[in-house]
C-alpha cells in the first residue's frame, strides 16, 4: 500500500500503537502487510504484537490476516473516525437518490451515515451484500430491502459466496453506492482481500452508475489489488468542495465530484 505514514526509528510503543489505530481508522480494514507498508521502520512481528494488545483492549478488532476498526462493528457507532466529515459526505450523496430507484449498496461507516439520512418519504428498492447495511435500511418505512445472501466474509462483512455472483448477474441497478479503503487518481479503486474485490467488481457490473464515498484521507492511497479504474466510476463524494485542489487530479473524463 502506498501513502506511507511518517515515522522515525525512535518511535515509542505508545506512539506506534496510536499510529496503527489512526491508519486502521482511516482505511477501516487493513491486512498486516498493509500496515507494514504504511508504517516505516516497524516489523510485521512488532505490528502483530501491538495489534494483539489493542484488540485485547477493545480498541481494534482482529480479522483473518489483519485488523478492522472497532467503529465498523455493530453497536460501536460512537467510535466512528472523522464523524463530521462522513456526515458531510452522507448529505451530499442524498442528491443522487430518486423515487423508484433500484440501488445496490455496500457497507462501511460512511455508508451507515448516508442511510441514517435517507428521508422516510423515499420510495425505492435497495439491494445489499452487507448484513449491517440491511439492518440499518429496515428503519426506512418505504424502502424495500433485499439482502443478497451467502457466506459472510470476516474481512469485509459482505456476502462473498457463489450465489452472490449469480444474483448480481441478474440485476441492473440504477445506482451502486460503495465505500472504499483506498482510492488513487491513477491506480483506481483498490483493496487487499481477493473475495471482497470480486464481489465489488460484480456490483460495479450490476449497476448503471457507480458512486464512491470516501473521506479525503483515503485519497491518493493504493492497496495491492485493483477493483476498478477511475474511468469506471461516475461519482466521487468526499467532504471537500468539488473545486478543492486535492481533488483536481480526479477531475477527468465522466467523473462527477460532489
């Protein structure tokens, strides 16, 4: 993963743990290999020991091969990183909704903030591969929620088994809304988990328009495996104004910045 954090060889254990927590909070989920790439001059063994201690304290959640932000876990909304920025993104995303749409939606803390703000008067059908997203949508009285079932990934908390791909191949949503762990103007939309990537690719194929929701701190970062090029994305929604200089490298082709 690119976009390394700045560290020094004399980093204390406390400072190292704070840096791990910050990077996981920014990116939501990271493999140990991602953390090694992000944090300079620290071995994977050291990071694993730190993560074990942070997980024992309830600060982070261990997953297979890596670690997840505690805020992503059900009932831990108060721990959400960059809460205000995610609220701004959620408000902007509402402009993409129309009555009677078919919406395919992923998961994550930014998506959760968006769902909270969907008006009770909106009439639409939402398909999701994320269990927590389905639970959030149940509070919306005029939304029909369709949970696409299958085996659930401990990495992404998405359904990832074969029936998911069969179901997605038979729908065509008006809009697909997804969060991201990393986004780069030249490297595109990336992640580190193979199963998650395959499902997200299928979601992109199953929708006419694609919207990526992300805090600006995730921009200009790249993980190991590609989901999509930037030219496959229609909307980029961040907390920054559309004319912010940091967003200008993304302002090419069909992409609309909100």
